[in-house]
């Protein structure tokens, strides 16, 4: 009759390998089948409405940084080269994704073929000198245009009815 090996070193070596195999199988199963049925946190909106000091309700990014557009006579002006050296940087999303709109924000899109976020076809930028809720870039000029913070008209609630605050239009 043969005796089964009960060597402690053999059993000790086998356990870590089994543990690694079980963990890998679990990770693989989650990757293949997803995590349906579990709570998944939603990502923050790319653009939302925030209160900007001295301006009021305006468009802000997910970190509450004020957003800007470069315009001349209500037309978008391209910001390239020296314009970008002023501290304005494009608001972008990852390649292949779409911007997420916060409550009351409409008209978001992307620059054709790119990753820069737009509102009503106006490219959006951040000003690097701003802190959250500031608009230090408001009114600066470059490339033949003026930097403006897109403001939002928030309608007042009607008497006796439910208001529709946050669904107003964006203006420059």
C-alpha cells in the first residue's frame, strides 16, 4: 500500500498557488461579467451650474472652476498659440467619451473631431489663475476676442407652482 505524502512543505507550497488562482479567477469573472446589480458611483458632470463671485449663476467644471468662451460680436474666436500662453486651457474629456451635463445645462458637445468641450458650439476654457468660484479671466482680450464666462438665466419660480430653476438659457 502506498502512503500519501503529508509533507508540510508540499502543502505549504500548494496553498499560495491555489489562492493566486482563485483571486485571478474572481478578477477575471468581474471583468467579463461586469458588476451588474452592485452600486456604481456616477461620475461628476463635466459642466454644471455654479455660483461665480461677482457674476452669479455661470458654467463651471467638475471642480467648480469657472468656464470661459472667447468671443467677438457673439461669434466664437479661435484660441491658439499666444492666446493659450495667457493661462487659458481647453476643457477636454478623454478620447472616445462625451461630456456630462449637470442639472440645467444644455447644448454640450465637442469640437469637431476633438476632445474639447463646447456649449452651443462655443469651445470652453479654464483660466489657470482662477480658484473655484472666481472669474479673474472675465473681460480679458486676446486673438481679437474677449473672454466671457457663460452665465445662466435661472427663472424665478411661479407663485403657487413648482419652479423650474436651473433650466434657463446660457448667454455670453
